[in-house]
């Protein structure tokens, strides 16, 4: 195979190397690393030069990543604003991705570009959440330069045995693959722990979800964002019903059926039994204290209005309105007068 490849024109070899390095950003299994090492190895036969191999593959890889990034930035938001896009990735999931990208930013992008299988997802999601081009492309350029520069240097230095090069390179990729797999396992384990905590403190996490942005910034102010925010508020009302020992199981079933049918929750597993009223009051008091330290009063009252709008504005659950709004007041640390005013404002906006 080496003899056949070495007989190709240098231009053809560089074109193939460039295509493989670029396409890796779209199809991760493409063996671009092995191809770069082979290109560097061929410098010992006078077919290529290490400098040209590095320059071609690095520029092609960065160009491919930039193309994916800008395509996602230009068209990705339109896609996920459609009904098909929302089914592929819900607005709340996009908001979480945006928050994580903004949290880890440049360092996260830089490190992710060294992980096989993971590096390909960095450019599209960075473009989707509209991370700045310099903040995205600069760490990708540096990481790609280090990666392809190392492979080129490694291939040119050893150069005498292709089998040895390929074996060592496979070992490096295997190690990085194990690191990537370990990272994925760690993330899955962390998510499992988080889900367990969410099950133990369902009301608290439902409250946080309802107070945090329900959609990414590029959907802010749209009907999609508003719909996602209302769904989160409806979920909080449902969790209040599940946590209330005063309501009967039949009451909770009625509330769950109404909200689930209206907001598309589907079948949801309710807690086995709510805590005692004394425990519930203690928990809600602690939650209210934490919320008061983290969230402004205006935002909490806006949530009260939204909860009333999504659960009670149609009059279908009037019998449970007072009880659940009282629970909301305790949870959010606002007084009954403020809740009554919020309900009036919400009703006024609906023309009632």
C-alpha cells in the first residue's frame, strides 16, 4: 500500500489529506489522524514535506470546523425554532447547552478538541448558542495546531516503520478514546446522582427550572420561549400538588390529569406519599429562604402570575386554586396579598 500511495502525485496526496482533515468535523470516524501520520511518513520518500503536511491538514481541519460553526450559527437557530427542531432538541435542553458552553467557554472548547468523537460536536453547538467566533475558533485553532503538529512531528521523526507509527498512533487514540469514554461515564454517573437528588427534592428543582430561562437566548421573547416557560410553571404546580399532604390522592390525580393533558407531560410517576404537613412547611420555609437569597421578588411574583395563568385561568381546577396558590406563596416567600395582586394582574391581561 505504501508503495502505491508513494507513487501518487504530491498534489493528490495533499488534497486527500485536506479532505480527510476537514470531513472529520462532520463524520468523526474518518481516519484523519492516521492519514496525517502517513503523509508525514511519506516525507522520508521525498513525496511530501512535514511543513506542508502540517499546514494543509491544520488549515483544512480548522476550515471545516469553522464552516460547521458558521453554518450552525446561521441556520441552526432557525431549525430549532421549527416544530421539527423542537422535537429534536427541546428549548429547555438548548438553554442548558447554552449555559454550559458559557460556563466552560474557551477552556472547554480547547480540551474537547483533543477527544476523539467529542471534538466533532464542539463547532456546531458553539455556533448554535452563538458563542463568539474568536472565542470559539481561537482555542480550536490552537488545539488543532498542537494535535496535527504533534502527529506530523511524530510521523516524520520515526518515519522508518509505518507499522510502528500506526501502532503507536492507535495506542494514543485508544488512550484518548478511553479518556473520552471515562468522561462520558463520569457525566452519566453525575447525571444519575443529579436525577436522584431531583427525585428527593422535586419541588425545589421544579422551582429552579421555572425561574431559570426556559429557552436559549436566541429564542428569548418568542412564543417558543414563552411556551416553554409556561410548561415549567405548570410542572411546578403539579409538583406542589404531589408534595401536599392536605390534598387527597383523588385531588392529585385530577390536577395531574388536567395539567398533563394541557401541557403534554404524559404519564409521570408521582412520589409514593407526600411528607407530613409539618415537614412540608419546614421544607418550604427553607426553600423560600434560599430563593430569597438568589432570586429577586419581582421574578418570584412573575412566576406566581405564570402559575395562575397556566393552571387556573381556564377555571377547570377552581376548587384547588386557593390551596395551591397558598402553597406557592409559602414556597416563593411572598405574602397572600401579593399573590392576590398577581392573580388579578394575570386575569387582567387575559381580559377577564
